[in-house]
């Protein structure tokens, strides 16, 4: 898992290029300095926004790669996200056992992990689309971008975080045997 | 005197015959004559003076129309004439002046003197000529020539007086007007005739020299010294007068330089403030960029730990319900057990054989270890979840603060931009320096002048003492000669008479000056603004002062053309009022005011006031106005305009008159 370079194709390659355009020369002042920073939050956002997408091919658009070296920087967090998404995806359709297996049991088995990977990368692409819409399409100028980022965080805070119970999470972690 | 009509014949631009009827109505007493520059407003105005007194102040003295002159052939005679029909003391008069010109081979020459004829209408309606001398006297009675310049007031004179006022010069116009109003010309001539004591000319001087001639060489020597001293003193006094004028001008200059500098200092302060704001805007912009990048970086680095938070509890909850939170042995993998079984020896060294208890136990254990068991994996997962649960708990607060800090820059920047945009005008540093130099030059000149004036005054009084001493000495010597006795008595008489006349005249003149001053102030208040005091000192300097609320005077008045014109209008109106007042026997039933009115120098409110006040002071107003001013004047005087005329300019040399 996450042991080789990742290739984005089609519009997602372009979106990612624009989202992490800090690496290009025209404007170094930008939110994401590198592709891997986008990659780290994209699946979470895709899942939260219930947005999944399929990779597209477009000969007119250059592929966009994230090399293993860059992936290694966020590997732990990516693996963690992968497991969480496997646990929570189709919570009501799939059996707990199946979901936990996908989350934890097939790390070394590329074949068995295939369906889980599909789900995960679907959310990654969906997340990239959401980020592209919010940060690029809906933001005209830097002041508006700052405002949009803040509004994104604020609405997340109001709808998702207000109910977050840190004690309860820590208690559950203890029960999980640490 | 009310003017009914003027008839011009070949007078300057007015070729052939031109006639204007003026409004003689008591209420609608204004006649407006409109004309462009160069159309002939001043000419028309001068026609009055020429007709009545035979004088004009044209730069070119030639009165004949140029076209007429050019078309004359040898032997031709052309006539230039102006005739005024006036009403005076309920009688109708015609005043006519004629000048004839003859073309002699190449040149056009005036034929002898001009012809002046005054006629009076008799009960039959016929105009009967008055004898020559009576004619001149009658016109003088209508309006004394000394004052006529104020009733026939042309644009050039207005500009000249305005210049006098603005340049702080003594006003000869004012002096002349006061003399005219005092009216004691005979007394003034007597004073002049007697001659100032100490001067050689005049009656007093002649007696003086008669006495001296009869004396000895000592006396003529003393007389010579006195003469010298007196002329020296005279020169000094003239010098003091000139210096005082100069002093007043420098004083004015200093005040205006100081005011200018003060304005500029404000400009300099504004510029500093502008630069400060500019720098503030720039530094805020920089800080804004910095803060924005900090916000971006924070979001990129920390948002993951924040966004994942709501998923933790749910995922852990799922694991709990699955009851899969079993424990393996930390860091032991199924491969480890497999290895021990194949080796046949446990970690503790005991033998492990196929089928024995230990093997069965180990085989069961294998199922709880990775990759067969996920308990251990879940343990690691929970471990990671725990650290994530506490990692980014202040993310929202941080983002909020960073966004606010970022947006605060905008408030500061916008505020600074607003303030900056209000500060537009700047002073030129070089200009400031040049004014500073001018100011210090004026200061130095002023202190030098004041010093010179004091020295000259001291010198004057020293001379005075010396003259007195010498005169006493002379008197003593003269007494010793009996044949001087008679002449000395005459001299004393002459001196006393001179003194008395002079004192009386000066008193009268001062009285008139002060009365005129008071009237001018009253009228000025009506046509211009309150709060400005005009004073005329003994030397006929016209000074304008601002009266502050506390009643103090400040001489730092910004003079401008509009204001100087307003002062002149007030001045003319004041003279008319006083002339009316002097006319106690009421033989004169009114005075006309014929004047140029450059109304465009004023703002609307003042035009309104001028147009309202002047027609109430003069019985008849004939006003010359530029086209551009005409509309404004007519707007404000509409209800009192009796007649409207237009001077139509056909060429440089020919204009005609049209009633509108």
C-alpha cells in the first residue's frame, strides 16, 4: 500500500496542477506548495462531501505524478485515512467484517485490496474536484480565496466539529487496547 | 442733470450719425449698453466728457472716424460732433461740441478750435443758444469738471484705480475727488498764491526777498542758508513720503509671503502625512502578503489533522461494535510463530514437537497475530487516532485568528487610502525656499527703510530747529533796519492769512475725507461683505482691514480684483451721494452715473448686490457691459432696466448702435 508513485490523468491531473501550483514559477504564493499536501486531505474531503470520481483519460492533458519520495512524507497519515474510509464507506451496506478486512487485512495483498483501493482513489479524485471548485473556481482574487478558505473551515466547524468529543475518542482508543 | 440722448457724428468708431436715447424713467433708471471688447464702449463713454469739457484721454488724440478720414480728398471738409440732450432743473438743454477737419493735399488737419454751443429750450419749445461764457458756466453748474471723472467712469480708469489699490499706492483719484467735493477752489488758489512760508515763490516769498534785498550781506547769507535748509527739508519730506509708500508695500508683501508660507507649511505637513500613509499602505500590503502566506501554510500543514477529527469517533465506534478489539502480542507477527514451529524450539529454548500441547497453543496464537489477526493493527490504528484526536484541536481558532489578522490589514489599508486621497495638493520645496528668501529680503528692506525714515525725520526736525533759530536771528537783524518795517508787517500779514486759510482748508478737507470714508464703508458693506473696514489716511493711502469678531483689526487682507473693484464702486457711489448732499439748494435734480462695469470679476451674490445698490444711489445709470456680463446684469437688474442698446462692431474702424 502506497509503495509506488501515483499518476493522475485527465482533468484531475490538471486540477491537481492548479491546486498545487505553488511549485510552478508564476506564483509562489499559494495554499498548497506540493501535490502531496493536496493528496493528504483530498480523500477526507471527498468522503466528507460524499464525492467520488473516476479517473479520466485525456491525451491533451499531461499526466501529473506524485513520486514515492513525496508519498513517503505522508504515508502514515494516508494509511490511516485509507483504513478509516474502509471502515466507514458503505457502512450500512457492507458487513462489519468485510469493512474491517478491507481496512486492516489486505495491506500486502494487492489483489484483495483492489475494491478498497477503488473506493479510496474515487474519494481522492472527488476531493480534488471539491478543492478545485472551492479554491480555484469560486475564488476570484486572493482576498476572496482567504474568505472562502475561512468559510469552508467555519462551516466544517459548525456542522462537523461542534459535536466532536475528544474524551469519548480517547476512551474508545483505550478500549482498543492501548 | 439727467441725460436724455447722445448724438454722435463721425466720432471715432461711430461713422456718420448714431443716436442713443437713455432711460429717463425714475424707477427704470438703468440703460444697459452692451458691446464686445473694442466695439467702442470706452469711446462712447469718452464722448460725454469730450462734449461737456472738450477733453478726452485717448492715447491717439484723433477724433475723426478713420474711414471718413481715409476717404477724404484734397479740399474736403468733415465734421465730428457730439450732442447731448439733458434735463437740468426742469429745463431742457442741448450741449454740442463740433470739430471740423480739412484735407490739405496729403494731410487731414483740424480747422481752428472746436465749436462749443449750449442751447436752452424756451417756452415755445425752441432751443435758443446761450452766450459762450454762459454756456461753459451752465455746464459747470450741471457737473463740475473736477468731479466729472467719477460720473463718467471708464474701464481704464477703473483698472488704474484698482492697480493703485492693489499695489498700495496713494490714491490721487481719491485726493482729487475730495478736492472736488470740498469745492473751495478759490481758497485753494489763494493758499497757492500766498505761497508756503520759506518758499521763494508766492507773495510770502516775494516779501521775504524784498526785505532781504534791503538788508546787509549777513541777512542774504542767512536767507541763503534758510533756503538751502528748507529745500533740503522739502526733499527729505518727499523722500520720507516715498519711503513710507515703499514701507507699506514691503509690509504688505511680508504679510502675503507669510500667509503663503503658512499655507505651504500646511502643504508640507500634508505631504509628510501623505508619505507616512503611503509607507503605511506599503508595509501593510507586505504584512498582508506575509499573513496570507502564513494562513495558506497553516491550512496546508494542519488541515488534515482537523478534517479527520469527526471520522475518528465513528470509525472507532464501528470497531468497538465489531468486538474485534482483541489483543495480539505486541510486535509479534504470524511469521514469527511459523518460524518457531519450523525450527522446533521455542524462544525459551523448550522443544516443540508436532502435535504436542505447545504446538497447538502456538498454532491457535498464530490466528490472533498479523496478518491473520487484525487486533494488533487496530491497536496501532487506535494509537494513531489518539494522537490525532489531540493534535489539531485549536485549528479552528488559529484559522479564525489568522483570517482576522489578515482582514484587519484591509481595514488599515482602506482607511489609509481614504486619508491619503484627501491630501492632494503639495507645495514645491523650491517654491518654499524662494518665498523664504523673498520674505527675508522684504524684512531686511523694511527694517532698512524704517531706519532711514527715522533718520530722515530726525534730520527734518533738526533742520526745523535750525531754521527757527536762523529766522529768529534774521528777525532780530531785520528789526534794526527801519526801511524794512513796512515789508515786515506785510510779511507777517501774509503769513497769518496763509496760516488761517491753510488751517481752514485742511479742516474742511479732513471733514470731507472722513465723511467720504464713512459713506464708502457703508456702501461697501452693502455691495461686498461685512467685516471689512476701508480707511483713508491723511496721505490718501487706502487701507483695507478685516474686522474680527472681537472688534480688533487685522491688516492681513487678501486683496483681489473683485474686492478692489468693489471698493471703487463704493467710492464712486460715495462721491455721488456726497455731491447730492452738497447740492443743498436742490437746483440739480440728480446725477447720472455713466460707467464700465466689469461684472465678471464678481460672484453672483455680489453682482446682485452691486446691481441693486448703484441704481438707488444715482438718479440715472448708464452702464457699459461686455456681452458675457450682459446676461448676468440683465438678470439682476431686469426690473429697473429702461433701455437696452447694443454696440455692433462692423470692423476695426466702424461700429454702430442698435436698440435691443
